[in-house]
C-alpha cells in the first residue's frame, strides 16, 4: 500500500470506477465505507468501491476452449505413445 491506499494517482482526469455501471474497485481490507481515497497528488477517489470482489461469469466458449487446450495435448500424447509401441 502506498500512503495508506492500494493505489496512487499523480495524474489528472483518471476515473477509478466504471462510469456505465457505477461500480468501482474492490479494495482488499482497507475500505471501511464511503468513497475510497486514492493516494497521490490528484486527490482522486473511487466513489463506488465494492464491498466484495465481483464474481465474473465464465462464458460458455471459454469452457470449450479450456477443454480443447487440455484434450488436444492428451490426444497427441496418446497417438505418439501408440505409434512408438508399434
């Protein structure tokens, strides 16, 4: 943590939350209510800090890709093993 904050902002016009959903960041262990103060000269805050991390849904296609990433090497290893046995 920098200056009692998990973030630092020395810039200008930085936004520390999603302007569409008005959801900010999840600040681990040091947010106790109200806007979250960001360290640095910008005087920034996260006006919508989250009380807990977001649980992002896993899209179906990523499950399929994960299966391919696991299955293809396994199938290749089996084919190579069987060819070596001949």
